[in-house]
C-alpha cells in the first residue's frame, strides 16, 4: 500500500477547504455550528468552555447557545499574564503538582470546548527552560492518565486565528484569517467521507509507504493499531466510545491520527521548513531504522531538536 503525502497534517483531508468561500467571523452562527453540528449538545449536558480572554466573543456565544439547548455551560478563562507566571515564575518545586480538583470536576463534565488560552504563544513559550517544560509535560501526562480513568467527556478543540500566529508563519493576517475560517466552514460530510476512506486503507495494513517530492520515503506496518480520522465532527459512536482519544475532535478538522508498530518504521523523513522553539528550522532530515532515530541533520535548527529531546526522559530517539 502506498500513500503520498506532503506531511501537512490537515492537508490530507482539507485539500478542498481553500476553495470554500471565506466568511467573516459570525460568532452567533459559528456557535450554532459548534454546539449543534460539531458536538451535538443536548438538554441536560454539562459543558466546560475554556479559552483565553481574547476568545471571549466566541466563548460567550457558545455558552449562550448551550443555554438555548437546555444544557449547562461553564466558562473558564485564562490570560497571557497568568500563563506567563505559570511557565516562568511558578516555583520549580511546584511544577510537578497537578490540579487534582479538576479530576473531580471532570467526572461531571460531558463536553469540553477548548479555544486557545494564549493570544501570543510565541512570546509566551519562547526561550522557556527545557527542564521546566519537561516537568510540566510529566505533570500533564499524569493528569491525563488519572482523568482518563474517571472521565466520560468529549473534547473539541476550536482554532482561533490571531495576528501573532499569522506573523509566526509569515502570512499576512487577513489572508491567514480567511484561510482559517474557510477551513472551519468546509463541508463536514466531504471530510468525513475522505477520512473514512483513508482510515479503511490504514487499518491492519501490512505495509504503508509515505513519500513526498522533497524526498521523504518512510515505510511502516500498522498491525492491529487504532486509526482515528478527525473530521471535526463527533459522531454518536465517537462521543460514547470508551477510548478517550476517540472522543476528541478539532475544528477545523482533517487529521489522521495513528501509531504504527514502532519497530517497523524505516526510512527518511525530510521536512524542508519547520520551527524549533519558535526559531526557523530548514531541511531537517531524520533517518530512522527499525523505529530508532539514527541521525538527525539540518541546514538550520537540528541542534535545537536534539537539545529538546535531550531534556526528556525514556526512549528519546524511538519513534
């Protein structure tokens, strides 16, 4: 089986999205799409709506629509000021703490609708000490593991474009914003149909080969591993699944999520343009043999990736 991909996560399923007519944000209409089409909220549901203060225009409209459905919304708002204190100023000894009270809350939550909590993530995360981020990731992993054991909630992540994001990817903001909302308004059924087709090809595949014109040539086997097609809509089957990851969705959607048999991965992964720690990275080449990264090279940015992986724990060079 051969798959050709440009390795742009959403491109596989969202290739038609840029042909959609872009629309200026209409928060009331968008909230109806999220509540009724993406999530499918019903009377009596408990809904946690999280985001940053810059996303309040959409958050409040989502909450209003949730009320109209006879459900119970609760808004939780973050800010760059508070997040900066968390990532840079909170005592290191407390970074391993995690919000145990949230585990109890999640027992009652049916749906989480999550918008970006930071307006300027570049400034927030740039040059943060790798040890701190590693500690916080370990904390997050423990929290998710405990939450997965008690939670039945579904999670929907809603993108919200900002000028800072546009600057980061070197696209003027009007164009970036238009592209984003066009993707959000893509025909959900078309994405679902494409996703189901690719998912059927991947499930149980003895060999998958991904190639790109830039030179990527990676092969692996799937075995009995799960494959998830994130089409931006929660189906009845997904929202009631016992598998936590299957209850996740992104808007805009268009992602294929799966973990192949690790030891079966071989080949070269070539990424012409990327970023590491918010700095430009170019021509990154990763050579993989039997699931282990043997070499990581690049004309720019490779040492940054090696530094970040060095701060982690476990099998750092295993895919």
